[in-house]
């Protein structure tokens, strides 16, 4: 499927006006309120589904308010948009920590080739059986002959010694972070701040504060501007570097004492956000249930993997800075960090391939 560009100069493009934006926002607000009711009435499993649905609708409302802000009451829009971003970010932290721990433990298991860590492996296996966790890849065998095999076996043995302790350390740190995120989310959902957001969304479900000219204004130029911002951001990415299998600069920075985020990652995270805004703009123009653009979906999945791997690598590096850990534990965490930075590079390469294919096939 070729990428469908949002060209406002296309004479065959059907006009989509602010009334369609109002319909879209009302629908997303209704989804938000439905998820809120599910949260209040459901049990633990229902709460997980409700939180996911709340995040989904909050992101779409916030993103649409950003892209089409000239057509909305500015005071109202600038007041609710940061609150929706706060809510979405707060509700997503617990799941992020859980997924990060699972990713790192599976990677440790794959890299060390040792028996799975008892409790964590049982949890991961249960999730895989339910279809909610990736199946760990088999570790690649040695590429060389007997000498290479001996060296690999020695390294694998050193890694196995520290892998269990590294896994236990990561579990303590990330489980604590997850527990705190869970408490923060519960407090947020019971706070006056959240109730104020919910009240505003409830009003949005019936009344969208458009500007006087918005109902008849064409949405294509604003949607095309969102696509152009994405295209410009992608053009600024170091896609040539992403074509190399090993990015030594990224690895060295991650193992340095500096805990700040890697400078190479920021532009890629920004492209991920701009791609999301572009997708939401397409939903407004084409309908929330319009056919999925496969290439946009593939590019977005690659950027999600990039984010997950970069954050997992940062967690491994942070754990390696823990005082008084054994050399074997530090070694295992260093190997784990390098593995996740390789995953970062693989995700960048996958995005590059998807985006170039999109560009070639675009009309």
C-alpha cells in the first residue's frame, strides 16, 4: 500500500472541515469516559484495560489539539492539552517498567544461555503463553572454529556467573520503580487534578470549543504541516549511521559515568512523537477506522522498539553504576547494555528500510 500523502493542493482531495474534527474529538472523549467507567467498575484486570484505553484516548485528544490548535479556542486548548499529556505519561509508567524488566531478563537469559531465573522466568513464561510477551531468541552460535568456540564458552561462563545477580539487581530496582509508578497512578486517578481533566473531557464529549471560522475550514493544510514536520525531522536523522551494525559512540557513552540520556537517541524519540501526531491527523481526515497504512505502522513499530531498547540499555547502565557490585555482575550488565544498544541500532535500521520504501513507493 502506497503512502497516502495529505496534499492540500490535490484537486481530487475531498474537503474535510472543522466539523469532522469536532466529531473526532467527541468520539475520543466518549471513549475516555467509557474507559473511566470501566476503571471505576472493573477489577484488577479491568483496571489495566481501562488505563490503556484512557491513555489511548488522552493521547489522541492531546495530539489532535496540538495539530489543529488554530481551529480551537486557544485558552481552553492550552489548558487541557498539558493535563492530558500528564495523565497519559503517568498511566504509562507502570507498564513501561514492567515491560523493561521483562525485556532485560529475557535478554540476560538469551545471552547467558543459563537456566532461566526462577521467579522471573515463570512470570515471563506465563506471559508468553498468554501471548503478551516476546519469545526469547536463541543465542547465536560461535562463528569461528574450535578456538572461537573455546573463547565463546569462556565468555559465556563468565556471563552466566554474573547473570543471575544482575537479574536480581534489575528486578529489585525496576520492581521498586514499578511499585512507585503504580502508587503514583492510583493517586493521580483519585486526585482533584484528574477529576478536573475528566470534567473537561466530559464537556468535550458534547461541546467542542471551535473558533467561529473552524466549522467550514479545511483541515488538509494543518494535517499536511504535521506531515511536513515529520518529514523534516526524518531528513535530519543520521540514517547513514543507522545502516551500520555497530555504533561504538553510542556504546561508549552508555557505559560512561554520565547518567544523562544518550544524545543520539533524542532526535529518534522526537520522530516517534511526530509520527504519532501524523497518524492521528490521518485518523481525523480519513476516519478513526480507516485502512491502516502498513508502512507507517512498520515505521512506528521500529521506533517503539528503538525507544524500548534505548530505555532498557539505560536501565542496564544505571544498574551497573550500583556501588559495591561484583565484577561478574558488572560484566553481565555491561554485556546486557551492549546487547540493547545493538537492538537500538537494529531498530534504527528497520525504520530506515521502512521509511525509504515508503518514500520510493509514494506517489
